[in-house]
């Protein structure tokens, strides 16, 4: 964090010739379990991680918005009077999309002042760790403070999601922003995506001698194109055909009858979501009753469901999961939207070097790109830093 504070403070001063009024940060997230359940009104169990985005922001005396970051040489400028999703493109659509989306949730964009913002982040981009939600959440808490909006964190999560849906054009759910805004150290957020009721549940990894290893396959993915949207459409079709508002309304017992109504592909998409919702609830119960060493099989089952029923894995993710399990991880699965990004492997601390070596060697043997492996810890959600 010290490094980010330095780069944001320096970057802000050199781009805008002034000091920021404050610094706000928000973390990326990893999803322990509950994939593609959020936009089906289901359950998710993610946690905020110790990789963060930091923004420096100050209000201006006029209506101009200026956005700069350490990952782009350009400074993007736009007037608040021209702030529409259609006018946004590229990386600045994340912060500016949040400013626009705040207007949809009560900020009076006709009167608020413009701002200068500088952004830096150590959340790896494209790894499935929600670098985008980290930007959205950091900007959302900063503007919520300086524009004095008084919006609740659950509302700010919806603001970030709306920015992602409309300004970035990715039809994603509410999980990533919720984790980034509601996360707490050493705990995961059990979120009901229908009611947005959230329960923070201690993970107990330290006491059990476990660590969560991220295996970033370096296969890049984008949820504004292709597979993510088509999976979402299949889920909506399945719900319509089965006469329910969303797949959340089905239980595992409904799957038998559903197989008579749906075509094979739609049925398998539905089966993933319904069983995954059950696995999230089972994971939370198992964690509470038996501790984290007992949740491995649920993580494994989640991966198989995504590989075979939802069909969102890629060979690199499958290899990462299989190799980690073979080398001693107690459970492993791809995490995030799929089609690339990262896998997670719940691993006894003393086996981290062995699992890392095994995965690296397996990728080399298959001629895959060199994966990036690192341990993450559950961290606090978005906060004002200074
Ligand atoms: C992406 C989306 C989330 C969620 C996951 C899949 O991370 O941003 O809303 O749908 O994929 O669980």
C-alpha cells in the first residue's frame, strides 16, 4: 500500500499540478465458491483480497472531469454535461461510468462539481480477480464522500455493477463489487444476491494451516464479449421455460422434472447454477461446523460442474486444478467468469512451494504460457486511506 500511496500522490501532482483531497482504496476479490449464480439471484461466497486499487481525488471549481492513471499515458477529459454511457470508452469508462451511475442512484449530476482523479492498482488485470470492480468501488467510495451522497455500501455495489453493465458493456452480476465493498479481513462474504443480505463469515485458514493459492493462467478473457453473455442468456431461457423468475427459485429436487422440459445444453447450464447454489450453502455450513479443511470436495465439485455442465473452463484452468490437487492442495477450482483468468487452490501452507513447482512444470510440459502463482489473504473492503 505504501508504494501505491506514493505513486498516486506523485502521479496526481504531476498530472494535475495539485494535491488530492484524499486517497481511497478498494480491493480485488477472489470467489471461494458460487460461480455464475449472482445474476441468477443466487448465492456467492467471495472475499476481498490484499491487492488493491488506490485513487487520489479532488473536486474542481467547474464541471470538468479529468481521469489519469499509472497504466495509461493519456489524461481523459470530459464535461459532466456530456457524461453518458455512450460517450465513454476504454479504461476511463470504469471511473467515469461510476460517476454517471451515481446519477442513476440519486446524485444530482446537474449540480455536482467536476473532479480530478488519479488511479493506480496492484490487482493483476485480466486474472479474474476483479481489477475492474476494485476501480469502480474505490471511485464510488471517493465520490460518495466528496459529493456527500451518504449512499450505503450495498447501493454503491449496485452503482459499480451499473457502470460495468452500461458504460463498460459487460452484463455481469453484483458479486465483485459487493466483495470489494463489504469484505473484511480473514473472512468471506456470504451474499444472497436476491436480497443483498450479506453475512461476513470467518475463514479460519490461518488456524487450519491453510493458504489460498492463486494460479493465474495468463489466458486473458473479457466479459463484454461472447461466452459470458451467452451463458447468462441460457440461464434466462432456462428460467423462462421452467416458469420461474430466476434459477434461484429451483432446488436440486427440481432438476429431474426440468430435464424433461429443457434441451440438453440448457439443462446442463441450469444444473450448474442450481447445484452451485446448493454447494455455496453447503460450503458455508461445512466451514462453520467443520472448518476449512472440510470444504475441499465442494471446491472440486464446483470446478467439474463448470467444466462439464457450464462449459466455461479452458485447458489451462483444468490443468492448474488437476495438478494442484495432485500435488497436495485440498480443493481447487477455476474462479470468476471463466474462459481464462485464474484458478484457486486451497493448500496446506507447507505445500505451497511443491504445488507451485508442480503447476509451473506441468504448464511448461504442455507448452502453455508461464503461469503466475501467488498467495492471497482475505482483506478489508474499500476504505478511505488518508
Ligand atoms: C464475473 C462477473 C460476476 C460473476 C462472475 C461469475 O466475475 O463480474 O458478476 O458473474 O463472473 O461468477
